[in-house]
C-alpha cells in the first residue's frame, strides 16, 4: 500500500508542477486552487508512504516520478525540447528509480 501511495503522491507532484505554470504565478484563481490542492495531497501521501518506506528511497522515488512525468508532459503539452540528451537523461533517472526500488 505504501508504494501505491507513493506513486499517487508522485503523480500529484506532476499535477502541481504543471499547475504552477497554469496558475501564472498564482494570478489565476482556479489553476492556483488546483495547484495548492495537488501540493497538499502530494505531501500528505508522501508522508503516509514514509511511515513504511525508507525516507531516502521514498523521497527519491517521489522526486523522480515528478521530474520524469513533468518533463515528459512539458514536451507533450508545452512543446519543451525533446533533445536526445534530455531523453537519455530521463532514461538514466528511470534506471536510478528502478535500482532504488530493487534495493528497497
């Protein structure tokens, strides 16, 4: 269950990261509210997962899900660069996440 909570927390991290852009510096009320709710939910679920999982592993997985997901959606939604070096870097992050999961 802790791993499930951690994955959902990571997905909410992606949501709030994208929500930050949509909120335009918290100047748009609905995207700002969405961002804040996603932030609170993400931190809460991360905290619950950390009751069971090692802190270093949980935090790294949470950040990794958020980083990889945000970069991929930035490429798909916002037209961010999809250079080969960026994509290779994402693969390396994913490899690190898999390694942390296997080691836990």
